[in-house]
């Protein structure tokens, strides 16, 4: 019997690397990565690698999306701010696991791409905004969780300020080419950092 390529991706790239949360894995089954990659890369949709989007941006490899989502420790009552909508893949996964997601994308073409890719899912708990992610979105702040899908040199305080006390921010932090993925918890108003792993993300612009 021919194996399901999506399930093979989940087992080999996510489960085999230590992520076993059933709710998270079921969302990866529901949100097919193939629906969020450009036509030229459809045959590579289940590969263990980032894939190119327009304007020099990328869709992250499946494991990194799963890892970042796992460290957010989401529940159905959380509000989430995502900086960098990209293709909308991570956005869709967040929307399945939280109460509401606000996602900002600075590149107009990617914002439109995400709107088209997300439309078939008919999410009612998702707000897509085309704008400068570095400023966050104060209109619906504070947020229980914040995730960055592009890398700033340092933690943007304008974003950290929009996080609730006890909230969690997950982001790649560092210079172009190599960064550290950090889980940052707001304790007594201060950022408490935990290093997750080394990563390579496009810079936050």
C-alpha cells in the first residue's frame, strides 16, 4: 500500500524528533503544507527543508514550525500575535490551537498569498494585517503568546510590551545567517530567556 506523504512527513520529521503532542500532530494532519507552498515547489512540500516564497522570504521546514508551536504551549483560550504571516502555514496551525490569532505581514504580495491560501479553511478566529510587524498590533494587545517567523537582531521591546504577564514569546534572535531560537517568558515584567536551538531564519525587516 502506498504511504501517505503527509503522514510520512509528520512521523519522520516531527514525531521522530521528539514531538508527541497529539493535538499538535492532529493539526499538522489537518493543515496540509502542500496547500501553502508555491506551485513550483509542490513536489517538495513534504521535504525536510524551508521552501522559497516571493520577496526573498521562506516557508519554514515542518519540524521548526512544530517546535516553535510546541514551545508556545497553546490552549484554546489564548490570543496570539504572529509576526510574519508568510504563506500562512504557521498561521493556520496557530488558529487551530488558540482562541484568536492576529498575524502581520509587511510584504503586500505575501499578505495576499496568505489570504488566498487560508480562505478555504474559513477560520473565524483569524485577523490578517498587512503592516510593519516590528511595531506589533496594539489594537488587540495584550497577547498571551507572540511568535516571530523572522529574526530580529535583539528582542523588540515594542513586541515584548504587548505580551501579558506570564505570557510567552518564541522567536529566532540574532544576525543574518544564524540565530538562536528563544522561548521568552514575561516574569514580573522582565524577559526570562530559554535557549531552544540554533536556527536560520530570514531577517525581520
